[in-house]
């Protein structure tokens, strides 16, 4: 309280002051999106398509092979959510044609993955524009590498703003929660000390990008205390681990960046509740052979 009283209005707040962990649940994000959209025209939110996608991806030989299930909710925008599981059932045809807000209010979603995609869809119509956009238009392997460099550059931006005097050690330490070889490798090339965790059992104990992957179940609390910045996969929202991760970050005064494939439209919401930066990644479509745009939201206070 004393620190809050003494804070200069408009000054950049450290994570221990800025983060609001209870806000990082699906229900909290849903309430925010529904409240902001209540006066908007129904035509914006008519669900025109609900995609259930089950796929396996390995962008380059050095990357892990991962199976994903994805929900894509489409109106005049789209929302997206993914998980590390497979699902073979068909979408509920009865939802298509309804107002997405009604589906959420009436609790008609089958699971948290579907619910997150619909919340993301609504948020996309009521969020502020990103602070920066970066177009990528090349072969998939070139875009894959360029995306990793974007994450490394944004990590550098966050830690420079934080200031060397606030680092926990002499060398900036970045924790990647939801590991991928290219991003880990790009961070190492930038000179960061890098740790990485994952909940996917097949990844634990393997080397990706020059780092041995540790179990998120057992290592996240310890590594969050050591890290200056945590890059967190957006899949932690539908799997309901994100509030706990934000509690750890707040308690450790660790800056945060969310890699928003899942929840690509939630950058405004996340930064409003204390995340330092959000990078919206239109994967898996990013790696298709046509131009795509990465978007970045940044917390300014």
C-alpha cells in the first residue's frame, strides 16, 4: 500500500504491482468481453462457422512433433483456442447461426477450449488496436525463423524497459513456458540465459533449441522465482493454469509476455491486467504460403 501511495501517476509499474492474477481465467475474460460488447450490433457476433481442427505439426526437423486440437470460432472476425490433445467429435451444428454472446451467457460451450475460442471472438470486436504489427510474407521456414526473432526482440524490449538495476542476476534470465526450439534458440542468440518448461510429457527431458525441457508441473515455481521474464503460451488460459502462473510471476516480480496463438485477440485484456507484452501469432495459418501479420500489444503503465 505504501509503495502504491508513493507511485508517480502514469509511471510504469513493476509486475508485483501491475499483475492481477484472478483476471487470467476464462470466466474473467468472458465477463470483460461480454460487458464491453453489450451495446454492439448482433450482426457482428453471429457465429458463421465453428471449426474443429485436429493436426500434427513439425515446422522444421529440429522442432518437436506436436499434436494439437484447435477450435476456430468465426463471425466477421475469428477467435481461436488450442490444446495438446486430440478430439474427433463433430462440432455442435446448433451453435452455428447464434449470437456468440448468447452461447457464452447460456453456458452452451462443450469445454474450455471451445469457450476460449468464443471469448476470443467477442474480444476481437471490442479490443483496442495493437501497438505494433509486423507483416511476414515468405516461405514457411523463413516465417518460422522470423517469428522467433520477433519474440527475442520483444523480450529485449521488455527487459531494457525494466532496467538492468532490476534484474535478478548479472545476465537476463528468460523462462519459456510452452517450449519451442526456434524461440528458445533465438533468445539464446540474443545473449539471454534461457530455461524452458512444458506440460507435454514427450517434450520433458529433451533438448530444444539448446535447452533441456523441464516439467512445468514441478519446475515452474522455482524457475519463475529466478527469471526476469516469462514467455507463456496462450494455451495456459483454456487449461486453467494461467492464474497460478500469474500468481507466481507477481510474487516473484517477474515480467510476463503471452504468446497468443490461443486468445489472439486478448492482447488488450491481458496488458490491461498487468502483462508486459502480448504477441498475437496467427498460427497455424502463419506458416501457410501467403502473407500474415503478427500483432503486439504492450503495457504502458
